[in-house]
C-alpha cells in the first residue's frame, strides 16, 4: 500500500488559497480544481481498466470454440493462461484505480472543509447570522458526502460506459441481431429510471435542509420540541427514498431477467436455423450478465452525481446568502 501512497503523493492537488475563499458555482468545476491533473491520470487508468475487463469475453469465446471444434489441448491451455494473465492485470489495475480514487476523494473532502470553515469564520466576522447547526452539518456530514464522490466523479463513468460501449461493439461484430436483442434489456430503463430518480432527488434536497434545521434547533434548548418534530419529518423522507429506491431496483432486476431470457430464446432459434453457433450464444449470455453490474454502476453514478450536486449547491448558496437571508435550493434534474 505504501507504493500507491507514493505514486499518489508525487504531487498533491492544489490546496485552496487562504485569501478570498470562495467555492466554484459549479460542482464540476470544483471536481476539476480539487483534483488537478490527478483527475486526468485516474481517467487514463480507467481506460486501461475497462479495456482489460472487456478482453476476457473474447478469450472465453475462443476457448469454447476451440473445444467445440475439437482443437488441440495446447491451444486451449494457451488461451487459459492468457485469460489468467488478463484477469490478473485487470485486478491490479482496478486496485490501483480504486486507491487513487479514494485518495482524491479524501483530498477533496479536506479542501472543502477547509474552505467552508474559513468562509464561515469570515461570515461570522461580517455579522452573518448563519446558524451554527447549519455550519456544522456542512463541515461534518455534507463535505464528507461531496468529497467521497469527487474521486470517482469522472473516472467511474469512463470505466463503466467505456466497458458497455466496447461490449456492444464487440457483440455487433459477432451477430447484429443478437446485439439488438441485448440492447432491449436496457431500453425500458431509459423511461422509468429518470422519472423515479427525480423523485429521489427532491427528497434528498428536502432531507438535507431538514437536517440543517435540526442541527440549528438542537443547539437551542428553547426549540427542543421543534427538533423532535423535525426528526419525524426526516424519518418520513428517508422511508420515502427507500421505497422509491427499492422499487427502482426491482424494476431493473426484472428487465435484466426478461432480457436474458429473450437473448437465450433468440440465440437458440438462430442455432436451430444454422444462423449462429452455440459458442456465440454462450458469449452473448456471458456478456448479458456482464453488463448488469456496469449499467447499475452507471445508474448509481448518475444518481450520486445529481444528489451530490444538490448538496454542493446548497452549501454554495448558504455561504453566498446575505446576512439574515436563507438560501433557497436550486432543483436538479436527472
């Protein structure tokens, strides 16, 4: 692990200046400023990861095809050794990428806390009456959530979308009909995922504001009764988020199951008609299984990006609000 720390620590991302402390108005600009050139480095590593993750599909197909056509044992063993080497290289590259991402996230959390703390101190000197509970929530909880997302904000979509794109290009080369059947697995999700995600986003913004108010009220003994009611409101919002989230997972899993059955049915019909080979059908089923996790990660990333943007905007607006004026959140879309 010391090797990864050494590689990541060659040049730290630029720390925020001590004068004129402000946060970028855009969350994406904050990601680029807090990561510096390291974001480009981890993105380049992400490209290697998704390429190494795609390669075993072809070697697996060749192993099966060699066995079906009574190829030599030596050829099969060579392909198996090649598969092992690719899997090992993929695992090491992904390990390095994950450590790098985590380090970037911690750097971003540190920088965000530093800026928010200094800005709150300056606002206090200027006579701002921003409640202490809101300030603590931004420094402790909200900064953690935002910083943790920064490390994977650019590299994760590169890995997962790059892998999905390479998979479908490869499947199109093998059999165009089967590739379109595989695409049908994801098609329904482009309808219900954005709709349900918008409902989650609204609740996340409301939950953040409620927790800020709770922090303000718990620091004021005269508002104890109000803070108890606020916890009930947070509970209701949290339950609503879970209901939508698990319903979304149910619909996604249902489309995966029906899609795999469709690929198997079409593949078997084509085999009976002599239009494709059994090794190709096995490859498509394997690829269909492989696209589930990356697509789920893409959906989770999109959900996390929007929710993190909502939280970041709330912090920016709170720090920019004039004394005595509460910041109004800007709604985000999925």
